C-alpha cells in the first residue's frame, strides 16, 4: 500500500461524491443486456479513506517500531485484515491493561472514549490514534453540545465500538437511540434543548426514519451541523440501490461485525434485490443461492480489501457469470493523513528495534 499524503485538507467528501450517474468503467455507458448470466459490480465499494488510513498506520508502525505493535480491538471490522496484520506481528487486545507498559498501542478506526485514553496514559503506552477523522468529527460535536448543556440523542447500535467511544465523550448528556422503534418510547429531560448525532456507518434511510419519529415527538430537535453518516457509507448504499432492482442475488463481501456491510444487505433487499447474502469471502458463497439466478450484484463494505471481491468474481466466472459490468454512482478521491505521532516518527527515521516476543493475548 502507498501511505496517505502527509498533508490533507479538512475531512470532507469531494463535491461529486453523491452524483448518481450509472456508468460502465471502460466505456462510460452501459451496454444493452443480452440476457446471459452477468454480474453487476457496484462502485464505489471496499476500502474508504478512514479504513485505508488505519490499516496503513498499523503497517507503518510495524515497519518502524518492529513487532509487536498492539491494537485495541480490531483495527477495522474485517477478519481478513485482522488475520493478515496478526501474521505480521500486530497483537489485538480488548483493553489497555493487556498491553505491557511503555509499548506502542494503536487505537482502532472506530475511536475510543476519554477513559480509554486515560487508561493508556496511566500505563505509559505510546499511542497511535487511527480513529477515522469522520468519527473524530462526531466526538467533537458531542463535546461541543455537552458544553452547551444540550441533551444528545446518539443514533447508533448499542455495544458498537464507535458508539461506546462517542458516548464516552459526554456520558451524562448522551442517550443511545438504537432503532426507529426506540425513538417512539425514549424519554428526554428537556425537549427544547435536544440534538441528535449518529454513528457514521448506519443505513441512511433507517437513520432518517429514526430522526423523523424523534421530530414528531420533539419538534425542536436540532440537527448536527453536518451529516454524521460518512460519505463512504452513503456512497456504498447508493451504489447497491442502483444494482439491486436488476439483481436476482446480491452478494455483499464483509464481516459479520461490520455495521456498514450488514447494512448493505438490508439496503439491497429494501431496494428490490430478490435475495442478498453477506460473506467474508468466496469460501462462504453457497451453491444453493444460484438456482434461477441470471444477474448477480456484487459489492463490499468499507473495510474490505479488493482482493476479496476479486476472489468472489473469479468464483462467479467459474459458474458462468463471466460478463461483469461495473456500475458507478460516485467517484471517491478523499485521503486522510496518517496519525500525527506516527508521521513525526516516520520523518525522524527508524529507531532501535525491539526483540520482544509476540505472544497471544
């Protein structure tokens, strides 16, 4: 991988990220379908800027500091990525107390609460913050609204690492709203000083339905200053909506704990796909899915390396689905700079290597 540029503008999506113009990558137009077996390949798909930054951060830390480099939780929610980095010397832990004092610890792309940062500092850990800048933006919004003594309704999935990190910024001010149904029953202290924020990887449609229900009950509910659902999550949902109505089957590549991957299955079904399944890779594709299937849609979550998609396409080609049409609904060129401390150390050059044993934690 090539590292992200060291100087990056504010983390906002390019203006054309939401263009909904279906194209075929090679020719710029979609050919007439001849009725044969085919694949509609969604674009954008796969790695977003925040995931790319986080994975590169671990790779560069291993190169610079030597193994082991510890990572709190999964750096991104993808089994293949975690396994590959583990083989290179990354050690994934659940909490900071599993890391020997003074070692390097990477915070995952999903972000952490202030309490986690304090626990790392207490152990003199050398931290590398790989939190996605778009998640950091939501953290800052939570802090700002809490300082205004606003009550914050955080739309997101209870227990998800991103939600835990954001809620930890202002636990006395934040209530998690887990679904549209919860919005119908949740109680607030001051309906006139209320704001909503959201997890970055949610279904856009479901989030807007949750907000609609909240606003019915609390008309003075304030919106966040900008969309919290990240551009990549939104773009991948738009792309799958484009291919789903024509697809007998949509295969979503992504791990079970990847919120945005799971949402893509739901979005595909809601948009008209006859069937949709999530797989970690080609080895999980079931032969039974293909009975009566002519058109297969393929996409992947924002934490999925392209190699896994290519393996699925190879499997489909072997089954006779060799005609692949890439349907593009947006162009993405956003990149994020690497974490500040890591950039500093990379600029200074390699220091002395350590020879600590890599042991399972």
